[in-house]
C-alpha cells in the first residue's frame, strides 16, 4: 500500500488528524510569536561621543559578503518554540481534544470527503482516457441487451463474498430492465482458484453458456476453484473436451490480463466494483439495486459524457 493510500484510508485519517491539529497549532503560535517580534521597534543605539581624529589610514580591502540567507520556515518555527512551550502546547491540545472529541471526527470526515473527491476525479479522468476499452471491449462477456442504451460494468471475483451478494441485485436489474447492457469483467485477485474459475467461465462463453455458468458459480456454496468449476460446467451441459481446450487458449489469457491492466488504470483494487456509464459504485451496498437503477435512470436522462 502506498503512503497516499495509507493516509487516505479511514484508519490513516484517524491517525493523522491529531498530528495535523498539533502541527497547525504549533505553526499558528510560532507565527504569532514571529509577528509579535517583528512588531516590536528596534532599540535606539546609545549616543556615542565622537572619537578624536587620528591620522587617516587606508582601510584594508574586504571581500563582498553575500546577504545572509533567511532560515527555512521549519527552522524558524523550531527556534521559536522552546521545549517548555512545546509541552504547554501539547497539554493545551490534549485537554481541548479530550473535552471536544467530536473535532477529531469532523476533521477525519472532512479529510475523507476531500480524498474521496480526489479519487473520484482521478477515476473519472481514467474512465475518459480508457472509454473504448471499458465500454466497447472485444473479449468481455456481455449479458442483458447487447445493444442497450446504458452500459453497466462489473469487476468481480468468484471467491468474493460481496460479489455473491451483489449478483442477486445485478440479476434483478438484468431481468427487469430489458434495455441495459451489462459487461462482466473477470478480475480474479483473491486466489489461484479465482483465476481457474475465471478461465472456465470464459471458456463457457465460447459455447454460449457464460451467464448460466456465472449464475451457477455465484449461487453455489464453498470455494471456487477449477475442480468445482468443472463440476458445474458438466452439470449445465457443456462440452467438456472443448471447454478444457478453450480454458488454455490465448483469448482467455488475454481477457484476464487486459482486465487486470484496465483495473490498474482505473485504480480498482477490490471487488465488486461497478460502473454505470461514468458513475461509480464501489463495493456492494445494501441498496445496490436501488443505486444501480438510479444511476441507469440518470444516465438515460442526462447522458454519459465519456461512453
């Protein structure tokens, strides 16, 4: 995990918030001290009696001195706050936070909101840059209406419990909205068995049985792996000899590899992850069907800027 990801996580935000408050208070106090020092007039020099004149002497030549560089801000701040003052600042901040703990929550929420906005903006830019690959793929399975007016994309893993939960909601959308086009992106990131099952699924696509296989795996219990996937494939009537040959094909490997690359470009690190046009639904919220339906309706009404 990168430093940015660590700081933008909820746990990272909770840890970094007190540090931000401490630094901010220290800077504010340091600046006030600097401003107070700058406001004080410099003391007038004491009057000095002129020295008796002496024989003029040639002054020794001196090399020009470069102007003194201003001390960096951190150094000025460090010098402005003595150890005793630092302890006093820390005590004041601790006392304030103990009496007003909601400040930490407010700061954490504000930080998370800002980071979410930044992440959404980056994802939106990435969607625009990779629109053709996202909305018009050559090898990804498509269910629903292949010529639908709104496209829904799901990145998923067969061993993801939330993906199994989300399947019911997605299937409901496919059944109820006959104008929706759904593109399913095989994104096996949880285990070797996930990739084995993805290979079987894409081989089932070559026999026109992808949705049947996909549904059967996500509605089944237990770990998804090659052995379990092959049992399901045989049960739904697939040609097993052809299936095993297609599982090892370059087309299947290419589709999985390209999906992983696309997920990296979009910053997708978990499953499930939905795109509805240029709208984003990370994870599997409790009201997933309502969110999917709302985004579909919004895209129909307002259009998709990048699709």
